[in-house]
C-alpha cells in the first residue's frame, strides 16, 4: 500500500542498489520487503525498496553502494529511476521502465496517476521538463 505524501524537502532515494564485488552481480530492491540476494558465497543482500536500504553480506567490505538519490544529477536519475508497468492494456507481466524510456503518452498518464504522491510525481515532472528543454535544444540545431 502506498500512502499519499507531502513533498519531501530532503533528498530521497530513487534507486536502491548494491553490487557484490566478489561475483560482480548488481542487486536492485524495487519495493519494501523486496529482498534480493546474489548467488555467490558472499551472499550479498539488499532490501527496502525506496523506503530504506538494508544490506548484508558475509564480507560487507565486498559491497559497493549504487543507490541514487533525488539530488543526484538528473541525467543519472532518469536512467536508473524506474516505474513498474504491466503495459498499456494491462496485458503484460510486470516489468520496470526507466524514466528515460517511458513514451510521452505513458509519462503524461503517470503524471495524472501520481498526483498526490509527491516524490513520484516530482520525478515525472522533472522528466517532462527535461524532455521539453532537450526537444527545444534539438530543434535549434
């Protein structure tokens, strides 16, 4: 269950991820209680989705933090921050699409759908503004 929220003035997580340096596997936790574990003997884990980061491993020094926050460079955010979708007609299995790869129509629909969910909506507004600015730059060339 997602609760409607007020805009967060502090930086917040937009991508929860670690890399196990023993096997190289990158683990992403997309939602609360989404515990992900690598398959090597180090047994690296990440959990918490976008609410918190909880990591563990047999050797924690072999973990690399790959988390991304709302105050990071937007070029990076738009590649890693993603939205879960089941397709336009809800006929596909759940998969995640980075903001940068959302169609314009999907982005517009999400802007409407996420009103009242401040952090989610703010990222989508930033993506829409990014596209407007960059479209103008491409048209000037």
